[in-house]
C-alpha cells in the first residue's frame, strides 16, 4: 500500500468520524506530505493536522484516528522498513495526485479512482439496521459505538458553540453611542444563558428491540457531559429504574445486566406499554419537571393491550419535550399491534431510527 493510498483511507476514516474533509483539504495535505521527512512523527502529524483540521472541536477525534491509523515504532530498529512500516517512503508510486468527485486518484493504474474500503470490507456500518439475528452481529454493532459516540460529541460541541454566540444589544449600544456623537465605539451584547437539559429515558427492553434500546441508552450516557442529569427506566410489562446500572460500568453491558438486576418482567411477560406507562406515572412522576426532556425508545408494539396514551398526555403537561425513537421502518408504523400513531399525538417529534445513521441524526437534535 502506497503512502497516498494510506492517506486516502485516513481521510475516509476521519469523514466516518464526523470530521469534514474537503477535496481541497486532501490536496493540500498531499502536497504538504511531499515536502517533509515522513520518518519524523511530529513533522508528519503537523502536516496532516494543519491542512485537514479547520475546527479545534475535532482535535480529540483527529488525534484518536491518527493514533489508530499510523504507527511510529522505536527508532532503534535498524532497517528502514521496520522503523516506519506504515509510512515507508515509496517515491516510485507517487507520479501524480488529482482530486475528482471528492475522491483522491493516484498515478498507479491499479488504484485509479479507488475509494477507501469501509471497515471490514463491507458496506458502511452506519447503514446497519437493528434487525440482528446473532450475537456476532450484535458485537459488530457494538464495535462502531466509539465512532458514533465521537461523532455525536463533535456535533453537540458545534451546536453548543453556535448557541453560545452572543447577540448585539442594539438599544444599549445606541444609547451609549450618544456620548461619542452617535459613533458606536463600544458594542454591548446580550449574554445567552442556556441550561443543560434534564434527560429522562424510558426504554422498551423486550427481545425485539432490546439491542436498539440499550445501544441508544449507551449513546445518551456517553453524552452525559452535555446534560444536567440523566434518569433512565426500562420495561417489558413492568418498569424499573436502571440509572445505576448504566453508570456502574461499561454502558454496553446494560443489555446483559438489565434482565438480571432490574424488575422489568411482570405478570404476563409480554410487552405492555400501557401497564408500564401507568406504573411510571404512579411511582416516578415526581422525576418530571418543566426542565425535563423525555426520550422513549421502542417500537410501540403493544400485543393488543390497552395503550393508555393518556399517560403521555399527562406527561406532556409537565415536561419540556417528548421525543420517541422507533427502530421500525416508517412503512410498518400502525400495522398490526403497532400503537405508534396513538402515542405520536402527544410527542413533540417521533423519529424513525431503523439504522445507525438515522439514530445518530435523531439524537444529535436533542
């Protein structure tokens, strides 16, 4: 693999992690790399960092991907190949570099116009849906968790920075300018005060959607620093608080601990949103306030039991917003025992989250 092939894969990995890399950034990076000594890690890192990164908010993601992608062993290794096997200089393969359609093409005829392979040589993992049939598929899903968590964190940072932009206080500025003949020498701004939202998550952990719900809750937990507080509850036909289980260790372990340590199975053992919502209203409604944003994760398939949608109606009066995240494709909503449209009446918004990409996009709007 040539250095430029390696760089192309590096660009694609950054894009998958949410770092915007434009064709002009890629061209500048390639030109910079040709001017430095690749055996020096500090030179190589600086060349990539200065040409690719345009926003400091992405530095942590950039550093992590760089460490995962490039290796600089000890300089005590005698042979050049062992000293720097990843970025070993291969000048004979660098004949020309061109950018076309967002992809980098090299002079080597074997790689002309070739895009970087996705992880594992398969399709983009962010297009993976939640209809998983084996533990192997679940583990593959969990493997991309750090990627999505970093991408979401970067989006939340950008959103927070935009919201923190102060607005000009025109009235105060103009009033103060009277002392200088109407010239606004000093600009006064209105400082925004935004409180972190309080999150309350209610998750259906029945067999059909348990992986989706636990994965989603793990993502919410990974963004804890952006929220004031996170309270989480799980249910099948009984509801129980699982906040401590989520914070006690690896969030991805929630799936295997919730059935063992939480009381989520009641008399019938079948998913019952109505009974679970009523139990929440009776025991935990004190958790709700006008600062609370309620997140519901589940497919709203209620096994023909009563939906008890009045509970959401009552919750809506006491909370800031209610969001529902449904892992089923929208075309299946309302079919069979799906009660999603009954619940949708009292939700601020209902998101279709049948793939990882859709889930990421939905959570980023919180």
